């Protein structure tokens, strides 16, 4: 890649890292894994940079790439070995209202069945439309909607109603 | 309502990236060059996550709980050699003699077709690209998965070639996860169902004929391991109950410790099975899982005895009932006779995990970080 193209790439990347990391963090729930995913996506972007002028909406394109890397990351055998959650040796929350609400929501999300969690994270945390989620996970829009309904019902039941009062 | 709260959670959740644009460029450039040079189809992203691992501040992790035992004298660790061009890796499985070991390069680029490393007597080779090995037996028969995500199919690597296993009638996806001494392969097939698909544990007979479905009253069933006598251990429903099927296909729920209502079966060797129990009932709706507590459980399938609460996250159980896995925060260890035994790491490494414990109970395969921060596939002996 020519020097000026590399310069453009670096400036583009610098401006987008925080937002891309945010998306990856919402999906993966771990800052290090999020950084790995962003780096992986940006590496692919580097390879394609010379023909990126053909892409009409670059931000959306890169955003989708990061989401895809994250979805793949969640499924790989490696994550079982290296990145499994802490030893299952204690409850995640007390019952005394002192638990950080965000931790509570994160844990509730983590405990959803994978297929439901993915649609909730993409739909509401990443704010993607149903059609785009359907395309990303290779399922029909109807499936995305039904999984969303199941997941929201589970979250409503799982999270104490007091948690949902306005902050 | 709840959807708004989720959006609010997303807005208020923040995590600072440690990536710097200049470093991203350097790694991307390096990876690009590697890709151009490399002829094989393995991950182009070998170097990518390395720095992230190396830079993880040790102070960011909570204190490691006390480890009760010490590694026995003579317990040693050595790294397994990597194929040319691969700089890091981890172990997935090994056969009960330790002769065959399966691993993956690190980092494993999931955007690319799968790459599996098979060591035979310590010598590595790459299996055909696109095949992800999950288990291997003492005859060198490797079970695994061909294809990715929604297109995955149970497959084997045998006599130098990958072959798909026959899918049960109507299955849209399948995966093989375990293989026993006589070549029976356990896995899970996915059939069209409501709302999207239903899962059925399956066993392929030796020779890979038509698989047998393992049922439990119409619930989803998942296989995790198969013992040499054909016993399959797994789970019914979404983490609803650890379960076993006899070689004849008769299923029974594995008992749970008092006070626990759900759980999973995760591995089996000989008379021993290992898994987890949760105070949640599990289930597709995830109800009550939020505040649940879970523990490690070990079952003796012959006597019906059960014990729980071992301080290890196990990945494997030995024929003598020892567990191998991760202890503390991120360290390799085994649990044997009530004691957690830490395993030594490579020089300069501070993290690692055991992936599998082989037949003698003193040989273990897994990974250890190295001084550079890269994970290396390792073999522990005499431990």
C-alpha cells in the first residue's frame, strides 16, 4: 500500500476505534476480546483498502465486518479454552439492590441461550434493523422476531422490576 | 420498556479500547505480508491478537484464589512443535494414550476456513483446511466438523482424508464432538423445528453408518462425550439437566447435588463423568438463571456417587476420576483426590489451561503463555 493510502487508513482507523470497540464490547462483554475482534476486522479492511473506494457506505461496511468477527469469535472452540468465564463457583448477584444494574443486565444477557442473546444484542444494543440482523445470522426475519420476543420475555422475568425504574 | 432499557444500557456501557491506530496498522501490515508469503491456507491473522494478549495488565485481574497442592516432583512442561509459519497455538483434545494430540493455531481466524493441527508422536501436521477436529482416539481417528456456522457437518479425518458423516434424515446441521476407542462418534444433529430448530444427540456406529438419535421425551438433547462402552453423556434442554444414555440408547438424568435444579454434562471417561449443576432450572426462556449459582459436579456412573464444588473449571476427566482444566484465574491445573495441583507454565508465561488429561492420569495437554505473551500448545508429563 502506498504511504498516503496508509496515512488515510490510520486516520480512518483512529477516528473509528472507540465506536467499533463499543460495538464489539457489547457483543462480547470483554474488552480484550473486543480489541482482538476490532483488530481482526481492521486487518481485513487493510487488505481491501486499495479498493475500498467502491464501497458506498464505508462505516456501515466496517461495522458489519466487526459484528461478523464478533459472532464468529463467540463460536470458536478456542474461546472455550482461553476465554471461558470465571470458575462457576459463586452467585453473580446478591439480592440486596446493591448490584450494579449494568452488571445485572450483562449477566442476564449472558445467561440467555446463545441464539436469543445474539438477536437481542444486535437489535437493541447495536441498534440494527430486523432485516440486517436476519442477514447477519442467516435466518429469516420471522425467526429474528420470534427469538427477540422470547428473549425479551426472558429478560423481563430475569431482571427484578425495580431495576427497570428510571435512573 | 425493556427494549428502551437495553438501549440505555448500551449507551451507558463503556469500555476503553487499548488499540492505537498506529499499532493496528503495524499488525495489519505484518499480517498482510504474511498472507502474501504464506502458501498454505491457514489464518492470515496469526499475529493479530498477540499484542492484545501480551499487553493485558496483570493488575487488572482479581487475586488468584489459593491453590492447595503443589506439582509433584518430576512434573515437567514442554511445548509441542508448531508447523512452519505458525507461531502460537493451543490443544483441543488428545487420545487416551497421548500419542495423538489435536490443536488449533492462535489466533484462529474464524472468518477463514478452520485449521487443525494433529501431532502424532510429537510431530505436527496440518489437517485439510476447513476441517475443525474436536476429538481423536487411540487409532488416530479424528472426529470433527466440516464447514462453518449454519453450514457445519459432522465429519472425520481418517486415512489421510476428511469425510462427512451421514446426517440423520432431515438434519440441517450436525457436529461430532467425541470419539471412543472402538470408533463410535458422538455429536449433535439439528433438525427443523419450532421456533427454529431442534437438537438431537446422535451416535455414529463404528464405520460411520447411519447414526442413532438419542431422545428424551421430545426435548432438545446434546451429546458431550462417549465412553469406551458406548455410554453417552450430555445435556437435555438448554442447560436443563445433565443426562446419560446407555449403549442401547436408554436415557436417564444424572443426579444433581441437593439444592441444584439444572445443569450440563460435559465429558465422560470410563466410569467418570463431569459437568455442572446450577440452582437454575435452565430452559429456553432463561428464567431464574440470573441469580443462579453453579458448581462443578463429578459423577461415578457405576456406583451412582456424586461429588461437587471442586475448585477447577474442568475440560476433561481421567479414567481414575482426576479433572484437568483451569484453576485460579487463568492457570493450568488438575484436581485429584480433593486437591488442586497447579501445573508449571513455560518460562515467562503467566496464564494457561489444561485441555485434556490422558489415560495414565499424569500426562496432560493444554496451553501455556510464553514470555512473548503468545500461547503455546504444551504437554505436561509426570504430573
